[in-house]
C-alpha cells in the first residue's frame, strides 16, 4: 500500500518550498535559495506522479459508475482496465521515488582496477576491464581521467586508478566493484587450454574537500624521477610524487604528469577518496555490515561476475543473470547488466523500507 499521508505531506512541503522561493528573504540568500531549489527539483517528479494518480483514480471511479449503464458498459470496462493498469504503474514509480536517495549517487568516482590471480593474464584482464568501463563511460558521455598506472611487462595493468566524472556516475558504476573472473585461452597458451584468472575493481565516490580535511602535519611527501613509459620529458624530471598519510598508513604515488604540482594534486585526490571510503566502511560495518560490494583482494571465492570467452557468456553471480553476448559486454555494452543490478538493489530497498507492492 502507498503511504498516502507521507505523500500528501511531501506535496504540502513542495508547495511550501515553491512559495518560499518567491520571497525576498530567500532571494537575498543565495545559499538558502540553492538548497530550496534542489529540494524543489528533487520532489517535483513525485508531486507530478501523485497528481496524475489522483486523476487516474477519479477516472477509474467514473468508469465504475458507468458499468451499470448497458450502453456504456463495454466502453467503461475498457477505460477501467486502462486506468487500473496506469494506477499500478504510478504506484510502482511513487514507491521508487519515496526511497531515500543515496547522496553519493550523483558523485564522480575514483575507479581502481588491479590484476589478481593469474599473473600476467590477470593484469591483461585488468586492462580489458578498464577498457570496458571506459567505453561504457563514452556511451554515457562521462569523462575518464587516468590518475595513476602501474603496467605489467605484457602491457596489462598491475594497477590503474582513474577519475570518472559526469552525470550520476556512482549510481551506475557502484555495482562494478568486486572481483571479476575470466575464463579464456591466454595468448601465450600453446596447448589451447582455458585458464582462469581474476582482476578486481574498486569504485569509490570522489571525496569533496569539505568532507575530508588533511592536516599537513600528517602528510609526508617524497619526490623522485618518474619511471616507466611516458616520453623523455617525464623520465628526466623529478616529477613523481609519493604521499604517505601517517595516521592511516596509506601511501599514494602519482607519476603520470610531467608537472610535480599536477602529480601532487592527483595523489591528494586519490588519498582523500580512499580515506572517505575507509570512513564509509567503518560506518557501515557499525550498521550490521551493510557493505557487500567492495573488496580488497582478488580471491576467486569473492567473485561477483564471470566472463567465459569460449562460450561468449557473462554471468553476474549476485543476481544470477547470464547473458550470451560477452563480446558486446567487454566492448562496453554494460547497460543491461547495470539496469538489472539497479533494479535488484531498488527491490531490496523497497522491501527494507516497507514499500513493497501490496
């Protein structure tokens, strides 16, 4: 059942906010005005659906009254059926709109991809996963900025850290965090045998400066010449930056830019996001271990998804979904998986909030 009283209260608050936005006091206070505009925009879809629901229920009541008229009965039955179907759909939409919104959903994210079991093949698979995420980002018109890389001898990634920015990035990429397993014949396998390897993805919401304050006394900086690929200019300048956060023991290194200043800024961005994630984990552990998705080690027992190349099959073990289009998924066609995972997550939230359909 829909919580009518709660919906009506939200509608009254919406009208109140609408009135406040026109007052001189609010217009003279940009911060308060912006906050009220955000509240108004967030509630507007719910109020619109509620108004439509009232219209649909009035139409259904009129159709029921007309059922007693033999000349109108057939038309009334059709209108009633249509109204009831729309009412059910609106009810489902309203229940979703009533769910508490995760403030992280609109955030940009820091993505860390690491090779796991399988040696070089695990590192090559990590590179495949990053390309998959980068191509999915392209379809969503998101920006991907590589912050740090550590390449393997085969051209894969021991570790890659990137910032993905755009519209509601975290809400979609949050479900990619975990251990991914691949089953395929490596390029170096002479006997044609299928090998199993893993790589892990960690997805962290980007930290705002106001959320994570760093005390300079807690930071230890080390500067060195950059190593690895990147051109003559990178290799001959002391631009690589390593930041050690003494209270947590976290160490972040960036060397992708020629500028020491840019590498420092990138390292601090990664450090803040990692510290924010640690704090989030601590809070969620205290709330009955809600956190399930993020992992720190690539163990097969923790896998969330398997990519079977010989059978062109990808299986997400969290929701039991199997798709026979691995070639398209690994090329960035993730929307079907993402939609299914978000729908499953929303169903769990609805159950938890007591908003399931009657």
